[in-house]
C-alpha cells in the first residue's frame, strides 16, 4: 500500500516518482520493486546539513537546505525543495540544478502552517517535520 505524496526511486535506472493517488499495488521499475525514500529529519550522521530551515519575513517564507549551505555540484546537489500545507491540499515545489542556490522563496498567509521537504541526489529525502 502506497501513501499520498510518498517518493519512490528506481535503483536501476534512477527514475523518481511521487504517489498522487495511493493504491494497494507495489511500484515496480526495471522489473524490480522501487525503493520508498523515507523522510529523514535528523542529520547528525552527515557532514553536510540537509534538514530544511524555514524563515519568515513579512509574507515571504524562505526555505534553505541545511543550517550550513548544502553542496550544489553536478555530482551532489539538491534536486528540489517543496512546501506542503498542513492540510495537504497545496504544494509549492522548486526544481533546482547544480550551481543554483539551495533556496526557495514563496508568499504565504503568515498564519498558514506548512512542512518543508527536499531531495538530495545522494543522501535522500528530508523533512522539516520531526
Ligand atoms: Fe547531500
């Protein structure tokens, strides 16, 4: 059984997919089950920092990846940053390329709450939720 907004990766070809509508079937790519990328929220074991850091200025929210800026090199970079409203109805996502800053800004009602997530091409999926 999959879950809405879960992210899966094919460890053979590198396909990464997101579940829009959960089902009971197993996700398979290249004839092998896809790996569920579980959300991590503590990066004590890594030198680079991955947990999204959220700041607010007036009606603008900024999400940065890591308390120390994450590398953005061709071999190791943040693939996307996203914000999901607490009710799960709205997602804002920014896709990134190597050499761009691992940062996303967006406007939001200041009292609206959301969770930030990001995907590192080496170290996986990270969330601001504990
Ligand atoms: Fe990383």
